[in-house]
C-alpha cells in the first residue's frame, strides 16, 4: 500500500507500526525503512528485506530529545550536540537504559539515535515516539531519495509513505563522545569541524 504524507497517510502508517508492520518513509536525508523497535518480528523482517547481516544493528529515530531521554543517558557533551543539531542529520551513540529495547534490537550497552528534521517523519514520530530508522535499500547499495525508484526496487514492506523527492541524499553523521573526545563513526552531512565547534 502506498499513501501520501498527509494526515490520513500518517495515521495509516502509525497503525501499521502499531500492528508490528514495516513501513518505508521519507526522512530529511534519504528514504528510510522502519518499524516498532520493540517488535522482534518486524525487526527480523527488515533484516530480510535489506539482506543485512544480523551483526549490524539498527538505529532508532525519536520525536524529541525529551523522548530520547526515556531510553538513553546523555552526557553533557552529547546533550550539547543534541540541543544544537536536533532535529537534524546527526546520529548520536548513547548509553542505552531500556532493557526491553536492548533485547528486541539485540544491542549491548549503546544505541544509535536521532531526531530527523523532516515534517513528515516528525508527524509520524509524534504518534509512534520511536521508530527503527535505517536506509530503505539493499545493504551495500545506494540509498534512495526518489520515492518511485525506492518503491520499485524494495520488496516486502507493508506500507510506503510517499513524501516526494528528497534533496540531499547524504546520510547522517554518526558521532560518539567518549570521555569528552569526539569519535566520528561515519561522516555524513555534518563535518567533524562543525561538530567539534560545539563541544
């Protein structure tokens, strides 16, 4: 099923997530694929759709820093980065405090988390609070910014939330702060210099 990113489409997408389905949706960087991060069956389905190794864990998208703080601990540096760059293309690796999420996503002590700067995604997250948010592509292939290309090339999802073409197409920057030191796991839209200025 394909729906537009309007009030009705958002409602349908959130219902699919609630029923442990898998959706494709636009973010501020690329098209993402996601589900309820507490649903093991939906997470399993995304691994199959993406042909992704189980050792590669999924990040989670959240509606706000306040909601993120329900499942993670912020140190003072990460808090500063979140306040500056969220919503936006910065993924933070933080200490996970939610044991149920640790089990469902097969995580250790940490989780990658982000608040995306996309009205469509934020409207959806306002209803869902949390979403697995990984690129909607086959592992190793380029991510999609064009909904038609994405819709034609990815199989096995339950609902496609069409938000039109996304300008950009560069993934988020993934950052971890360890003992006050900045560690860049993946440089994306934001550069090391931009981030280091805030620390």
